[in-house]
């Protein structure tokens, strides 16, 4: 019972390297790693050292709760055990690996979370293992005492291409061997056929591109750092994005552009005889993920359910209920209004500000005003109540700008009078061009759906009275807009 | 018509590399790049690949609207075309260049904007081109199939120094040739004599310093990466700063300190046979620009008008209307007050907090109090209304600190009771040492110029009642102050 | 008198390199540096150049006020003077060093302060000196004109180990000589025996580990970059942490893990014949300090009093008055309540959220409710006033969530209705599970200790009415909690 609380997180972390969290899969991977006892023990020693150091600092349960605290020192230990057998001297070296992993993981995970909103994947492992491999070149005694001959593991020989694939898959856990790779592949296949499929896609794309550039398929498949293509493809096509034809397309493209990253890392490090580890996977995955997240790409996985299959299930169920984006808001008025400009509108809803909708009130002839339209009061929507489209908090308000005469615009204050709201689901809604001094909420107020925000006006860059509404992910005025949808409405046409 | 919307942004981006946005200049540069068709086509292929990838992500108009999305893949393509001729294999390589450029540009521009408030210049190009040049060393097939002999372009031979200058200028677009350089120089001269002048200044400074350190002028001028001195000088002296004698001095100093950056980059990369590209220009320009911006250096260009000449025009016109800084605020009181301490005051307005003004009320003898001055109510300004000097928003308020007895100060709460206001022009105004419990605005309030903020008091580090006012660019208490000026006042002396 | 205002800051900056600020120690170090006049003058020339450049930008007093503006160019100059004697050519080179140091220091200190909350130590020196050493390899003329033979300084020969220690200590100021090292050691000993002790601990740990890995004590002690172990040990054990057995343990561990950093830096740079300077010290110190600060480690020095001894004094005095953490808050209620769960509670106070306390009201039998407990009103604490535990500002409020029936929890809104307060001492207090619509403060309000926040309820992840309170360092909901304590209470058991 006491041991279990340590064992289960470790097993899950082994699995996390392959993007899932099944303990039984982790048990299999742990078992495999002990086929080369130096690798198996190495991983555990560095992990233990990281854990003990973390406890010194008062960490205890968080360490076991968060998978990257575990798998980063683990991978560092595996990488050291791949070269050095365990004895007194190398033991100390494995200890430094664990402590450095913990420090690096803690710092990077904080910075990545706060400033990039990105996971750290196995970046700490790459940094620490590269550093220790570099350092070891000066440690003659370590080499003399701990270097061991290339470890023999039974290989299964199929075809060169498939051998290469399995060896690369095994190399993820420093077991570059067809047998281990085959077992790992079967494990992936059982857990998620989609991930298995993506691993093949990624490997093939990476290897064929490399072969083309190098002019030698043989050279391409004999390089086990090709596991970077496998991991990149799985991460992009099955984890970061909801599985779909488009996600597979991005998986393929990501493997493709990983090729020069793998080779440039190799050229850079080969002067020092350092392998590239998982650096290319980390670089491309993080670049691509950042772009997916910050452009608000529609397929981005918001909740990963352990495997791509379960994520897809979740997403499809959810899709049925919420047609578009997961950013559903109510209409900002009651009664019947008309969409004047919608997404990618012809006039102003361009570029980063393209996801926006303008509303007016029209009469039976489609006109927005009565009489001549030369006075603001001619416009049907002028002065009509504007309601909160969400339950949220008022983040910012401007209320003092004058309403333009019809046909004129205020080029300096693009948004005119506005209310910026924050929705706990993680986005901001801007409602603008409100009437001067009509706003009746203030910064800090909580509002509920349907409560009065102000009156429709003609302030800002607005030639005629209308309501402009859009959704953005950042709190400042002028932030890029993202897609959203309205929860319920009756279209009269 | 349809093509135009693609062509014009491309032409402008070519021009943007030389710090302006004239389409006709871009057309000339595009034409020049086709003197070596591999360079010309290379640029367009990588650009096309970046654009198509961006569209996959839902980008479209922003891509064409923002110049660095265009010129970064363009330069990457030029750099690849400079080595490899276009065929099936290299085509794929050019494609990776475009996609990697887009990803790098997107991520870096976001991070630079949010965290450094800096442009990215051509940093993505430098990163991607260095990576691809590195990778290509493993791509034997690419070399076999696509390497082409050094491309011959007609050279004009003037003097070695001038040849070197023109070749370096041509090298900006991977056309290291005196003829191309001459054409580019004439183009710059036509668009902006100031930039042309700065290019000469920068080149001369860089080359002479290098020659001195190397002991050989010949070696110095035979290195085309000297274009880094040219670009640095133009950026610092004509773009980041309003052109003036002082801006030219900084241009010269920037070229001077670029010399060790150029050479250290060369030493670092020559092990790998990688050129330095525009790395030194990016490093020095961004370092210097950051320092200019965050120290609030007075000559920093706030609005660049396409050329240094137009910027200067704009600035001079504006200068006439607004004497000092572009941060004009009203006086924070009505009636007649006296400046007690001004910028760089003898007492406390020191260091980062030197741009501040203190006001008191004096009598005809210049004294600030009646009677003995031992009681706060003896002081003429104590309890007098303090007014908002701007239209803005209340960001922070403290109101509960006690007023010191005359002659005593509160060393713990330097600012005492204060109101911190935000002005939409992009700065913060702090008014402090207010009377206890006298503040009658609260966080989030909008205030207009002249509205009551509170009463003059003696809280905080204040030995006698007075109003302290300063302007800062960051929202936290104790942020460095920057210069500002008062819009209108009558000096009674 | 005029000179003094320049001299004293310089002397203090020399001392700052050894973690104190005594001018007389600095004078001794300055004197020592002139034993090799090239080193001594080199430092002053680069410093002068940095200062003059800063003045061009309008800097003046801040430069002299902030020690890292001074010691970074100083160290750069010392490092250059260690290789090049002073003449016209090298003079220009020393000038570039000063300007580059100022720019790098300004930018890095800003970024480190805002984004990492870390000091920059001597990182700018490491970056600039590495760059200039790299660049100098292309500057044949500089070598021809300025290189000078290895400078002879009188050595005192004791034992190899002690010689190594003194040489390393001298190497901090580019005086790798036993005599200089001895003088420096005596200086440290006089100023702070704790720092002297830590320097020995650090050196021994680093050297013995290195000797073990290399299989040669001789090799280990002949490397003067071992000063990195000395500085790391002093910084971690005596400056970042309050001196204690635990701080010494961390000093030892930090020196231990510095070993692979020193050697990997050496392997990396030796291709370029560049020394590692103080890179390993900076890397390990900053990693460790970041982790100390952000995990809220209890021994972190909040106010460094010039020497570890004075810091310890201060801390011990303070400890007597404030028993636990420096984050003392009042109880959030009046009357008699019972602690239901405390730090590291069995139920939900786990992981990053472990520093939290739950309160309920119990009757004489220890029960929290009367009757059956099936209705919320059965619970003694339900609806009781919740008071502000601090003087602070309301940062965030939620008030609209329903109260769960007893035994049920709201898994989506973990914290239920809550008030998040900011305390000027630099932390946030969250009080939560309040009753629906009972909160009577709003965002932006100032509150004083004991003022009413709302009523005890059962909203959020709460199976029975109680008050949850914790302290966190970051403003967002769900931020990690840190230890805190209650100022005054009577324990009835």
C-alpha cells in the first residue's frame, strides 16, 4: 500500500512519454528498460535523486502528482545508464543528473507556463542529458570505471525499413533494438490505433525526406534519432489537435520540417560527439503548438482524455451540443436585429480583427433608418439596450466619447465607447460603439447574461449606429480576435 | 487586380529590409534579385511556402498586411538560392525554409511584442537560415544535385574601399556584387539621403575599426558581412531615433560595438562553415533599441513616417506645438503655486526617479508657511485641492496613511497617500503625499482633467506639505520616471 | 569630495563580487588588481567607457547607485587586461567591452527583474567577456600589439590543495596567484567567517568530486575555474539562504552539481579556447535561487544585511517576534472556531495547495452540526461572518455560486464564492466557500483587518459549510500556496 503511491506515478510517467497514462503500459516499459539493467537502474537512481532533493525543499506530493517531474529525471537516468554501468563513481554522476533535472524542470515548467502557456515536454531531459554527456568527456575515471561494451539485446530482423522503425521506437527509451521497438509498437497499437498510425506516418515522412536529401535510404534508416519524427507526428496529429484528416496533415508537415532540425542539431553536436536526444521533437512540437494555441486554431485539443480516440469521442459529443467553437455567447440584445457585417467582413473586419459581428436593426425594406438618416435618432437601433452576452466580469469600460454624426467616423478611438468583459471559460468579449455616457457598468462589476451594459450608439470608428461584438483571448484593446458563435437565435430568413 | 494585392505587399517587404515601404523600390530590388535567378526564385518559393502554410492555419490577410511575415521567408529563400539552384530536391528544401520561417516569425514576434516591446527585425531569417545551412551539410544529395558554380554578375571596379561598400550592400540581398550594390545605394539615396549618409558612416566606422584590430584594411573590406555595420547604422541613426547629430553619434557608436559581435559570430560559426548572416545587426539594434525605449530616451522615434526625412519633418512640426516630450499633462491644482523641486532635484528626485516636480504655495517672502510652521495647518498648501492633470483612469489609490508632523518623514511609505492614473497616450501619472483619507476617487474610476483627486497633505517621505507629481511608463509603484511637461501655465517670474 | 562620489561606489562594487559592500575591502581588492597593472587599468577603462556611454543616454546617478552596473564592466575589463596590455589598439577594444557591458546589463537586469524576479549576478560579464575573447581570435593586430607574456606575481607555496584554493580565489579577480588568493581569503575571513567557511566547503566539495570523476586530484586542483564552486557555495549557503545547517547542506549540494556544469562548459568552449569565466556559478546560483523563491522555501533571505552574520542576527531577532513565516495574518472570524483540516490535510489540501487551513464551529461533542446535518442551517458555522485577515485590497470576488446541499460538492468551481485579497507585504490571501450572494466587498476595495468580507457558506468543492483560507504569491486562482501563520489566537486545548 505504501509502495503503491510511489509505483503508480512512476508507471504512469513511463506511459506519459508515449502520450497516455495507463499504468499497465508503464509497467511493460519499466520491465523493458531492465532488459539492459544499466538503463533500467540508471533511470531509477536519477529519479530517486530528484525526488529526495525535491523533498529537501519541502516538495512531496506535487512531485508524484505531476508527470514531468518524474519522466524528465527518468529519461536522464536512462540516457546515462545507456553509456555507464552502475558503480560508486557513476552513481554520483547519476545523482547530479537527478538534481539538475529537478531544478531545470521546476524553473522551465514555471516559465513556460506563465510566459508561453506551453508544456515543457521533455526539454529538461534534453538540456540536462546534453550537459552531462558533454561534461563526461572530461571525466576519464568515469569512463575507465563505468564504460561498458555495447549491450546486446536480441534483435528481430524484418526489413531494413521496419527494423529502422522499431529501433527508433526503442530508442525513445534508450533501447534501440527491434524487439523492444516491436513490443512498444504493439503497446501503442493496443492503447491507441491512432497514435500507432501516426507513428508510422511520422517515421515514413521523416525517413523518406531524409533519404531524398541524403541520397541514401540506408543512411536515413540507420539513424535512430528518427524517433523524433515519430514523437512529433504523434504529438501534433493525435494530442495537440483533435484527430482528423487536418490533424494528420499537420502531423505529416511537422515531421517533414523536423528533418532539417534533426540534421542541423546533429551537425551542431557532432563536433562534440553529443547525440540530439529529443531536441528536434521538442522544438517543432512547441513551435507548432504555440502557433495553434495563439492563432486560436479550431482543432486544438482543449481537454486531452488520455488517448486520441477518447479525445475524439469527447469532442464529437460536445460538437453535437455546441456547434462551433466552444466560445458560445448569447446575442447582445433582445428583439430582432440584422447582421450587418460578419466574419471577414468587406469593410473593417480584416486581418487579426476578422472574427467580429456587427448588428443593426432594419425595417421591412432592409433600410437601417427612417427618414433621411442624417440624424442619429433616425436610426432604428440608436439608443436601444445592449445586453451582456455572457456571465462574466467587467474588465474595462470607456463611456465618455461622443457619438459621430451619421457618415462620419472617429479614427482615433477605433472602438468608441465599449465594455470589455471576461468570461471564466478563458476569453474576453468586446462590445463597442456604445452611446456616450450610456454605459451603466463599471470595471470590476460582475454581470450575468442579459443584464444591461449600455445603449447602442455611434461612437468610435462607426459611420452609422450599430453594435460590434467580438471575442479575444488577451485582455488588451486591439488584441487579435478569435472565432466564436451565438448560442441560440432564430434566423428569420 | 487580384494579383496586385499579393504583389504590392511583397514589393513593400523588399523595401522594408531597407527601412522604407516604397513599392517601386521593392520592384527594383525584386528585379535585381533575378539577376541571379536561383536567388530570385528561391526567395519567392520560400515565401509561397510560408504563405500557403499560414493559410492552412486560417491566416490570410494578416500575412500580407505585416511586412515581417513576408521578408523573413523571402530572405531565407534568397539565402538558400545563393547556394542551391532550383530543382525537385532543393524545392523541398526551400519549402521547409518557408514553413520554419513562418513558425519562427509568428512565435518570436508574439514573444518580442509582449515581453520586450521590440520588433523582431530579421531575427527569424537569421535563425532559420543558420539552421538550414547547418542541416545542409548532411544532405549530400542536395549538394550533388543542386550546388551550382559561383554565379557571375558583372562587377564595376572603382576603389577597393568603395567596391567593398557596394559588395556589402548587395550582400544584404545575397547579391554581393558592386553593380547591385551601386544600384541599391542609388535607390537608398533617392529615397532618403539621410539613410544613404548613415550607410556610409556605418560602413566606414565598422571597416576602419576592423582594419585596426586586424592590422589589414584589405582583410576588412573583403568581408561582405560588413553589411551589418550598414544596417545597424541606418536603423539606429535614422529609424529608431529622430535624425540629429546625437542620433548620428549613436549610429557611429553602434557600428563601432558591432565589430566584436561580427567577429565573434564569425569565429563561433566558422567551425561549422556557417556565415553570420544579419545576426550582429539584429543583436546590436535590439539591445540599443531596448535601452532607448526603456530609459525613455528623448529622441526615440514614436511614429516612423516611412523615411527618416519625413520622420524628422513630423517631429519638428510636432515639436513646435508640444515643447518637450509628447507627455504633456495639466497642472494638478488651480491658483498660483511654486515649484519646489524640479527634474534632477537636489534632495530626493534622483536616479531613476529624477523626472519629478514638487509644488508648494509660497507667500510674498517665498515662505511656504505662516506662523512657526510647526503645525501642518500653518502650511499654505495643506488641504488645498489636488486636481487630475489628465483624462484617464485611476489605477491605484492609497488613502489611509497619516500625515507627518512638519520636519518628520515616513521612510517606509515613500509615496504616502497617492493616486496613480493611466493616460491612454501610454503612460502613468503619480500624484502623491496627499492628506489622509482625503482621496475621493477609487480604483477603476475614470477621471477628466481638472476633476478633484484629493487634498494636498504631508504623508509619506515628505517633511512639509507639498504635491509631488511624476510620469512613469510602467504601472507599478517605484517604476522609473520619464520626462514630461506641463501643457499650459503662466510663469510669474 | 567630488571624486569620492565616484570612488566609493566603485570600491563597494569590488566588494559586491564577494557578497558584501565594505568600501575598505573594495579598496584592498582594487589595490590587488593593480599588482598586474594591465588587469587593474583594464577594469577601470571598461568601467569608464560604460559610465560615459550611460551618461550619453541620460543615466548618471543610477549608474553609481546600482552595483551591477559597475562590477560587470569592471570584470570585463579585468578579463581583457588579463590578456592584453593597454595601448591605443587595445584601448579601443576595452571601450567596446564597457559599452557592451552596459547595454547587456541594462537589458538583462530589466528582463530578469520583471520576468524571473532574479538578480543578474555577473551574467553580463560572462556573456560580454566570452564574446570578446571569441572576437579577439580574429584580431591579429590586437594580439601582435597587445599580447604580453604571462605576468609574474610572487607565489607562496603551501600544499597543492591550498595553493589551488588560493589561486582559484585570486582568479575571481583575474589574479590566479596564491598570494592574492591568501589576501582575499583573509579579507573574507575578517568580514564574514561564515563566508570564509563556505568558500572552503564549496572548494573542497567541487574539487573532490572532480578528482573522483577525473581520477586525478592533481588535475582537479590545477584548474582555477574552480572559483565557481567557491562563489556558488558562498551565494547559496550564506546569501540566498539564512545561514544554518540546512543552508550549508544546500551550499554543499550546489557545489556538487556545479561540477558537471563547469566541465560541460569547458568542453563546449575549449574548441574555441574560451574559458568558462563565472558561467557555472551564475547558472547554478540562479537555478537554485529561482527554486528557493518560487517554492517559498522558509530559509530564503528576505533582507540581506551585508554579511551572512548580520542577516542571521536580524533573522533571529525577527524570528522571536514572528514565529513562522513572515506571512502572518489574523484569523478570518471572531469567536471560537475549530481547525478542520490544516497544512498537508488528509483530504484536499495536497500538492501545491497544501498550505491551507479549514475552519468549522463545533459543539462540545466535536460535532459540526445540530440535528441531522441534512440541512445547511443545521451547521453551526453556516452564515457566520467571515472577516478580513489582513489590511489589503480586494483583487477578485465571486459571489453568485449556489451553496451545495450537505454531502454534495461542486467539482467545477473548486473554490466556490471567494474573496481574493492582496497584502502589501507581497502575498495574496484567498478566503473561500462563502455563502451565495453574501460577499459585501468588490474588486478594488480597500479592506482592513477585521472588516466583514461575507458569510460562511457551502459553495464550491465543499461537502459541509466551512471557511477555507490560504496564502499564495501569485494573483491567479489556483496558484500554489505557501506557508503562513496566524498572528494571535488562543488554543483551547
